[in-house]
């Protein structure tokens, strides 16, 4: 898994109104608290690579690295499809993503998007069934055209390696409060997902059930945002502490995992939560690599700082 330290993070006038959770007056970010919250989250994530990028005022949202692209499983070499961000401010991030993936010896492929066909990485995508099924969301930060382009691109890439392309399911988010798929749906195993009851229309729910089985699509109702914006490990379901006790009990019953609630209040100011702060990489030996430095982003691999740290260590 990949994370990026929040030393460039802030909420500015461009961020406001790009999502339903960052509106009104521009909130001030407590940088020390944000660093401590991020370090605590990293301490809970196994096999993580954390990058610290030199100060650059042009990338205030790069900490939300779920948008770094889409890592492709089942291929003979690691490949990431880079994003095409909807908002100009976030388009500045790609040069850093390219260098990070180059450092990690991961091949990158550009997404041939446009203003009418953006793609914002794993914020809009979920892999299931060993990488043979891909769910793509669209509605507010991506479109039907984004899905069409991604279908063709993925088929072309997998066919190049003579690997059977994944079955791709597209689902439409009905409400702006689910401005990314990772707010509306979470996979907690290779075969099981949880979705909000008001996120998708009945036709899309039936498409998911047809592939996974009716009992593998768990539907919940909750007025709380970001409860499904979670990281799932072998034993834990890690989400924002916005999750109340009733929802916590329901999630533990569905998943069979311990729900771990973490304070990410500084990142909620920008409209993101736990899952938004992480990027999944399909590369088994990533966490075993030696420490080294890159030219633009300096980085630390492996074990995260302890929760008491006020900032990630260089």
C-alpha cells in the first residue's frame, strides 16, 4: 500500500465546493494534528510505503492518494494507470505520481481522459475475485465516457500480455454525497461488499448481485458519511471515528472483523477520509525493498512511525 505524508496538505479556495464535504468558508488545517493523525493511521497499516514530498504549494490534495491511479493485478509486471483529474488543481499531482512509481519500478500508463472523461483512480474503482472483476463508479468526478475509455484501455493492456481482461461492472452514484465510489461501496473480502442503500439504483445492485451472489452484497442504511471509506486488513476494518456504536456493531457483524475507529478530522475538512489517504498496489514484494532516496520525493519505506509521533520521520 502507498501513502503520501500530509506536509503539503491544506484546504484552499479551489478545494471548496469540489465535493459536498468541503463547502462554505475555507477551514484552517492544523498541520501538526494532521501529521499526528496520518502517522497514527500508518501505524495500523501493514506493508506500507510512505512518501514525503518536498514542499510544493501546487499539490495541497496529494495526501488523498487514492486518486494516484489504478494498479492492475494478474499481470507479469506491475502497472499503474495514471489518473486524469477532473479539477485543474489536482492535475499538478501526476508528475509526482510518475516519479514515485518510477522509484518503485512500476510501469505507468496514461489515461487518455479529457474534461468530459476524467478518471480519479481507486476512488472510482474496486477489484474483486482475485482481480478478475473490476467495479467502476461514475457520476460526479467521472462519467460514462470515462468508463468506456477505461474498458478499452484495460482490454488493450491485458491483451498485450495475453492475459484475460477482467469483467468490468459500471455503477452510477445517484447522489453528490457519493462523489466517489469509495464513499458508497467497500469490499471486505474478495467476494463480499457493503453498499449504502441510497447509493445506486436497483438495476446496478442487481448487476453486482449477479456477479457476486445476492448474499455477498450487503446493503446498509446510515446517515453517516465516510463509514464505508475504509481500509480492510486481515483482522480489522479501519474507518473514521465518525462511525457511531450502532454502525460499528453492524459492520462487525457483517464483516467478522474488528472495527477500528481513527481520528481523521483534519482530512475530513478537505472532504476525504481513511480510504482516500491510501493507494493499493498489486506488487507482492513492495514492502521488502531496501531503503533509498529519490530525486524529487524523499521517502521512507516499510514500518510507519508510532502513533505518538507528530510527523512522519524522514
